[in-house]
């Protein structure tokens, strides 16, 4: 008797209860380590933009520095913003998809719980969607469950999911679009949902458009393709309108001319970097198992081609990106493509172990356990869970400034500039964009205007900033969360003649 298709065998009832326990436990773990802080460039940029959207705005008015003349607008822009003095506005740098999610959730649940729900909910949704995509691809329930576990346990997923970043949410909406596309041949309604989900995915991260070739393969015929295009039109209109309003063109983004950061010379070093860290952070055998899936080429050609495009197109694109090979967590750039690698590997596993469902279940379980053990090791190795401590320090410094600095203060800052903008009403000037001579002119003007000047800097940067960038007489106020706070006390005394 032939072996039944594993995808038609329902999961046992106990598995449903186990899945609920695992998801609740993992969600609680992520929630306990999540920080809703507006920290560095990314998290402060997304949260500042979310605050604007919640208030019904897309741009922010500049903080009061009336009369101050700057040589470059970059001096006026906190991290996560582009300053446009001529139009009297600050424009968010990052795409508005994640900020829109944050704004909706935070309006309903507050600015502490709302971001947590988006971050943790996005990770849990990605695991569930990965399971259902796997089942639609013909994988058995044990393999599908292993895929979901590997997505959740992937150290990059965990690292991103505990802070307000877009990568996990980009993966989640990519999986949603893929699941809808797998159903689309049965109903044009699913095809419409495919386009809508892809549109949201692109709003979260514009390069999610790279998923389009895989979705075209899955949709196949012109009717589902047309329905998907119809479903994506509203999102495309919103994206084009926002880009035109913010950056002057539907095709322009806040990153500026990003293609200057792309070069074919980065390709092979980055591919090797991706391969190395994928092999270390996932069960290494996943990089080989997809080749075994070629045994299924006759019966699942469409699925295999879609998985190939889903993985290879984004990886090829980001392999040419200047910043993709710098650190292990650069894998977050290709995080939306990682499910394709995992699913292709699981198809290869089932192709190798065909007609042996118990062996398949045991092997899938082993891969899941391997991924969890590896995740525990690498998460500890990289101190990923200290992210909450690092990011919360930005919030602590920002709240201290809000509570203790006088009205009308001007804050010179760099790494903390986005957090200062988020937590305080004070004007920010970027010390890293100001020369020593220009600082002297700014300080004289602001002093005459009765505006107290403060500096927030890390102790490691004090010598450089106080001695070279902003030479003056500074009075140390306090040390907060690893940042030293200084008050400008006047220009340096002129040197005595020899």
C-alpha cells in the first residue's frame, strides 16, 4: 500500500495543546526581554515616526532654534530624521509600515504595551504562518512544526523581536503573502489577499518587493495575478503618496541614494558571510538538505521554484550591499528569506526519508532540538538579552533630561539624539556634524539668546568631543545610564602670549 501524503495526515490533538503551551511560553519569554525604548537610530526612528502617525502627522516641526544659521541641515536632524529647514519640517528616515503598526497598537494599549504586542505578536505570527505554509507545501505536521520552531529559535529572530525593529514584521507579512498565494488557485479572494499582504510587507520594508517573483510562480495564471494586483493597489497607492509627500517622488525613499552602497565587489565576501552564519545559527545541515528536495522536482516543480526565488533573489540583492557582511546580525537583512531555506530543507528531509513517517518525525524533532540548543548557546554568546539593558539606557537618559533640564535648553548629542527628541521637547544639535569653529558661533548665538546648552556624551567620547569637536569650558552635571551630562559654561580663555 502506498504511503499517504503527509500533508493530509492531521496533527494529533495533543500537538495542538503543546503548540499553545510553546507559543505562550515563547511569547512570555520575548515579552520579558522586550524593550519599548526609543534607543539608537532604528528604534528611536520607528517610535518617533509612530508618535507622529498616532497624532495624525507624517512629519514633525523642527524644534525652536530660530535665528541660528547652520552650514548643513544634518546638524539639525536627530537620528531617524531628515531635516528640511527650508520647509520647516523633520521627515522620518524609515519606511512607515512598522510605525503604522506601532501607532495602531500603542493608541489602543499605550506606548509600553503597544510596541511589545507588535514585536512579540509578529514573531509568534511568523511561527504560525511558517507552519501553515509548510503544510500547504505538502510537509507533514511534524516537519511543519520543526520549521516553526526553527524560525522562532533563530537567534536573529530573537534579537530583532525584543526591540522595535522591522525585520521580523517584514518576515511575517512575507509569510502571510506566501500562504495566501498557496491558496490563491482555489479562490480569487485569496489572490486579492496575496496582493494586499505583499503591499503591507513592502510598506514595512520596501525590499520585500523582491518576494514578487516567487509569488508570481505560486499564483501562476493570469486571473490570480490580476486579482493579486488589484489587492495590492491600495497599498501601492499609499506607499507612492507617502513617498511623494515625504521625499518628493513616489520612487524615492528616506534612505537617500542607497544604491551608492551597492557594489558587485561585495558579493562573494557577503555570500560567504551569510553561509557561515546561517550554518552556525541554524542547524548546519539545512544548507545541504534543499538539494535533496530536487528528488521532488517532477511533482512539486512550482513549489521548489518559488522557494528558490524566495531565497535567492533577496540574498543576491543584499550580497551586494556594503553593510551586509559586517556582523552576524546583518542576517536580519535577509531574515524574510530564511523561511524559504528552512522549508526547502524540510522538503529535502522528507524526500530522503520517504515512506518512513516515524523516522521523519524523529529527524524533524532532532532538527528542532538542535536549533533550540544552538539558539541558547549563541544568544548567551552574543549577550543578545542585554539589548534591553542597552536600549533602556537611552530611555533613562532621555527621561532624566526631560525631568531636569530647564525650559529652552538646547542639547548637543549624537547617539542619543533620537531618544532626546522622543522623550523631551528640547531642540537637538548633532555634535558630530558641527566643526569646532561653527560650534563656537552656535554657542555664542545661543548664549546671547538665553538658551542653556547641554551635552550628552558617552565617557569614552569625552576626550574627543570636549577637546576637539566642542572645545569650551564645560561643567559636568551628572552621570546617567552611562552618559555624562555637561553644561556649557562659556568659551575657553584666550591663550596667554608667549
